[in-house]
C-alpha cells in the first residue's frame, strides 16, 4: 500500500493540540482519505477528510469503508466509550 487511507489518533491532554492542528494539517496536505481524532474524555470522534474546514462529529456509530464496494466497518461508540471509566 502506497497511500494512507485512514489515520487514527487518540487524544490525550498532552497530544490534543498536535493531533488537532499539526497532524491534521499534515494528513490533509498529504491527502489522507480519512483522519479520526478519538477523544475518550468527550466520548466522540472527529472525522476529517482532506478538504474539510470543520470535522464531522460522531457520537453514536462511527462508519468507515476502505473501498466503495467493501463492507462498512461500524464502531458503536456508546459501547466502546461505555467501557471506559468516567
């Protein structure tokens, strides 16, 4: 594989600025198809595409497809985050 199609970062207090600004801009410039910023404290995922100025905010079911004819990967965020301590 020569092209990164999905990048995922899990935000921590020490990495939030880098993940949301520096890495996001780098991934967008490099045309990474999808960039997820997972925020366990806020219990949401920011979904970024290369041309986005603002993310899609997902709090229920996160869906992603590697190719148009592939099956969806579906992640139930309520279930995932429900397993984390408050």
